[in-house]
C-alpha cells in the first residue's frame, strides 16, 4: 500500500527537533512520497531545503497562505517564481482565501491569491488551494483564469456536498485529511466521500494538524500526543474506505495514482 501525503507542514515548530525521525517513520509506514506545504516565502524556502535532501521522495510547494497574505508584495511573488524553477517544487500554494479566521484583511487575501493563480498559469505548475468559509469569493477570484488554469486541488476539504460538486465540475481535485475521521464534527463528509469519485481525490495528513481520531494512542508520539505525522496517513485511507464502503487498498491505489499524475511524479 504505497501512499503519497500531498500536504505536510514540516517546518512547523512541532517538528523542529525530530524531522529526520518523522520522515523515517513515514517511510516505514509506506508513505513513499511527501509534499511539504509552503505557507510563506520563508517557509517555502525552508521546505525546499529539506526536500533537496531526499531526492525522489520529498517535494515542496511554494506559496503564501491567506493567513500570511498581509505580508505579501510583488517581491514575494518574484521570490515564489524563483522557487518554482526548482524541480523539487511541484506546485504553487498553498494559496486561497480564509474568511473563517480572517488573519489577513480580505481584500489583501484576494490580491495575494489572484497573484498566485496568475503565477501558476504562467509557470504551468499545479495549484494547491486553501478555502475556508470563502467559497463564493474564492470561485470569483479564479474565474477569470479558468481557460489557463493548471490542474488544481482544494486541500483539506471540509465543505458541503454542493461545494464539492461545484469544485469537481470545475475540474478540481479534492484533498482529504483526518477531518474525515471526525464523524461527529464533520458528519456531512460521509455523503461528500460517497459522492467524490476515486479518480478525483487525494490524501494528506496536514500534519502536525488534523490528527485522525482513529490513530491508536500507542502510535502517538508520547511527548506530543496531539501531534499529527505523515506516518499516520493510512488512518485517513481507512476512514475514507469505511465511509465509501470499499477496501483501503482501493483508496490507496487511486489516490497514489492521482497524485503521481497530478504532480508529474
Ligand atoms: Zn490549508
């Protein structure tokens, strides 16, 4: 069961003292390839440096998260463009809109997002998208670029069935995290998972966040029991399989195939 984790926040300080061990554990758990999510210019650079140490296994994205949009300017876009010249940098993002937390002013988020969508169209590398409580505006920002868009994935999808349907109709992929294991808080995701065809989904841990509910406590890191790791990706696979009523191997095979084609591995 070879897996690809398309979203890991490995530069988060929860990993600062044991990155090598976390990667080693994930490899043992058959997570064959891992993509580190860039959320700022600084951390996209840091993700690239780690990725370069494990050629063919680790990759990075380059982007500015909506939370970080307040620090965005033209020089930042230029810096992302330079990062995207590296072969290990496989996508633009994460970028998008987050009107849930509103850590950056909404109009700045929109400008920062549009600049990165345009950049992705120029360099023709896939888009790694983040949308929270901003569905309408998000689609509005993307609409003018529709004809030029590279492949796009909306990561950590927790939206409604109707939103999922719209994203699929747009041609986007959906990324699912351990949120799917939280069948109380995200009960509506069962109908989403049943609806989304296997050939349009990818999987991610979004570690150190979004810890799956079904990870046994014996596997958690004793000193950081709330920390999610790429090595726990199989629990996302199991949740999806259970709710779709199929075998975990089918989810693993399809999501790996999708990620390979999407990111060009
Ligand atoms: Zn995100």
